C-alpha cells in the first residue's frame, strides 16, 4: 500500500459531532498547500445507490464539491448494509476487507499530494467486524484528529476514551477540534479545554463556533426524508427551516407564527390555515415562511390548489399525520448536501478562521 502520500484521519467522539463538516472545510484549507487532494471514507454507514454501487453519502458530497477525479467506489470501499455485520460474524474475512481498503486508498492517492480519510463515529465503531476507526487508521498508517462537541468536562472525558483505543492500536493523535461552541464562550472554553487536553498529552487544534444554519434542514432535505410529493414548482427548495408550527390551532392564533423560516405542518383539509398562510406570503417578501407540509394524504379544494401553485415557497404533501411528520422533522439528522452552497461556503470560512492548519501540516 502507498505509504508516501501524506494523510490524516478525521475521527470523532461520537456520531454527528462534525467529522464531515471538519473534513469539508479542511480540504479547502489544505488545498492552499496541497492543490491535489484525495478523499476516502473507508467504512460508511449512510449510503446512496449509484448505478450498481452503494456509495457513502459523504463521499458523494466531497466529490460533488471538490471534483476529486477518482472513482466513487474507491472513495467509499465498504458500505455497511443492514445485514453486513451478521454476514461477517457468520464467515469473517477480515483480510479481504483490509485489502479492499488498502487498494482503494492506493487508487484514491494516485497522483494526489495529500489524502484526507474520514472515519465513521467514535473510535470503536466497526469493532464488531474488526474494522474500528482505530483499526482502520492503523491500516492506513494515518495520524488522527479527533472532533468533539464544545465544552470542557464531557468532551475531554470522551476524548480520553477514544484516545485509549487509538493508543492501543499504536495510532498517533495529532490533536483535538472542538465543534459547535457558543460564540460567547469561545475564549473561556478554548483556554480551559487547552489546559485539560494538555494533561492528556493532546493539542487543541481549533474551536469552531456554533452556527445555527448548519443544524437546520432545508426543504430539499425534508422532502427527501418524508418522501413527500411537491404540490408546486417553487424554486426555493433550499429554504432553511428554523422553526416548525403544527396547524392545530385557530387561524388567528396561527397567524402570529407565520414568519421567516417557519415550516407549517397541517392536515391538507385545513383550508382556513392554508389560505391564511398564503395571504401572509408575499412573492417578494424577505420574511416569508420556509414552506408548508400538508399531511394525512389530504388535498385541499381545487381552488386552494390553484393558490398553492402561485406560492413562492414549497408546498409538500405526505400520507403521515401531522404529529408523526413534526416528530420526524424534529429528529432529523441534518447532513450537508451538495446543493447547500451557502452552508458549504460558511463551513470553509469557519475552518479557515478557527483551525490551526499549519499545526496539522507540521505534525504529519
């Protein structure tokens, strides 16, 4: 396997701590030193079907944003399907999986000056099939950066747990990045987290401030997650949802909630609410609602449908009831998508300003 090309492995203390956000921003920052960068997510758990291959969605994102000029199947060599673990435990072949990762890395690294490797969850994820993040980092010969959520006590406790497993595998940790830190606490947390990490022999590489927009879904994400039908051809599918209102109240009470960023979820036969929402949405209104979801497999009267066709914001329809839809939207794990250009630009800026890239490069 290629041992010459510089590489780094992005790990985390748990899922959804910000590995992909960090990876996305770091590639941009590292390109100032290494213009030709490759990317690999050796073991992926959330994948999409592309032709006959199952490809991790983060690999699709990186390729869409940075045009990696590498086959997607090599950027995502192992996709953990629902029955993957069972099959492995029945007839394990770890050597074959390791070789698959190594060969994929060689192809990803071909004619590249640097390779960024992204893990999947905390250090122990994948242990059940003998490919934990710590084991994969060892296979790739990569040093590790651990991403964790903002704070002092809990994040450092969790970093220590992950540190133990990486050290057990003989993998060096470059340092730690704290993500989603409240702006007003940045200096305080950076100071004490740096002291706490130093006691563990670890460097603090950066503190990334929390940005609300990065954890908010767009109408495109909501449509995909709900498998919803579009009732109009709005061009505002990238509207960001900052609040949700369930239409289980009178029109007069509901009107006070029809503001910018609000998603109205209401049964399709609540024509009074639909009329009220429509009247509050001006075609050029900067404070317009984000969108509307009609539930219960119910569609309003044809006259109301004509109004829906004219609305600037998206209107979606689903079969589930309003409570189930609202719960699903509330519990959404928001992942950055290739179309989220505003978010991607923000991520690049946050990493460039708040992560010590020089220290990372000096450590590799």
